[in-house]
C-alpha cells in the first residue's frame, strides 16, 4: 500500500460495527468509505460480530453482534421495561470490558491508527459495544515521542484536513475519526 500523499505516512483504518456482511446499509456505506481511504493509500481493517471479509483484514468478536444471546438479553432488559435490574448493569459493564479487550487486540493485530465507528455509537442494539469505544474508553498506548502516535476516536474530525480531500469523491462530510497524528499535522 502507498503512503498517504498528504503526510507521507502509512495509515491503518479500523472500522467497527456489529456486522460487516451482506448488502445492508452499514456494510455498503463502509465499503464506500474504505474505497475513499484506499485511494489515498490507507489500509482498511474491520472489527465486528459478523464478517464476510477475509481474516487477513478482519477481526471477529462474537459479542459485537446484536444477535449474540447475551447482547439480546441486555437489550430486552433495557428497553420496554420500567426498571433495569442491577444484574443487567453488571452484565453491560462486564461485556464492555470484554469488548474493549477485543478492541485492543484488534488495534495491536492490525496497528490501527484511526477508528471509524459505523452505527456502533448511534443505535443501541449493542450497548456494551457502544460503551467499549466511546470517547475516552480507548486510550493512546504510546507514551514516548519516539513511538508512532496512534489512535483515534469518535468526533467528526479534522481528518479531511489531515490526510485527504474528500470532496473529489463526492462525500460531503468527513468520517467520525480522530487521530493523534492529525493533531500534530494541524499544529504545523
């Protein structure tokens, strides 16, 4: 893969969702974004509970899928009820920690620089997944300036200024990404 034409670095993008399979809207929109990133020299990787992508670019975490039995139990006990039981809150937090651990493994396996959550923060089908990577729950692990700065997350960002002119691809707004490298580039 080529280096980014704007900053000269290689970037790895990690898309996160409950499912990247078939022809649903999230999968199709993600494919569009992946095409834009790849045209700019980025490598794309996928984290979900259901995948129809090759294992060399994807990471399966079964609890990320909205049909996982524990996730369905949480959903059924959070919506349409008058009171959520304490055991459900404990289950949410335990699964959040498990998914967060899986996200760190995904980050390490593919050296992810940017996260692009796809419906994982907006639709409450999988509450633990949304909580696992919500702002502040994933931290940059690089503490020394000599290590490459990486990570990301979730504000409609600065990304189009950092590394790509999106308008030529007919996309009107940047993806929900944020990078430590991006901050450095903006200060230049």
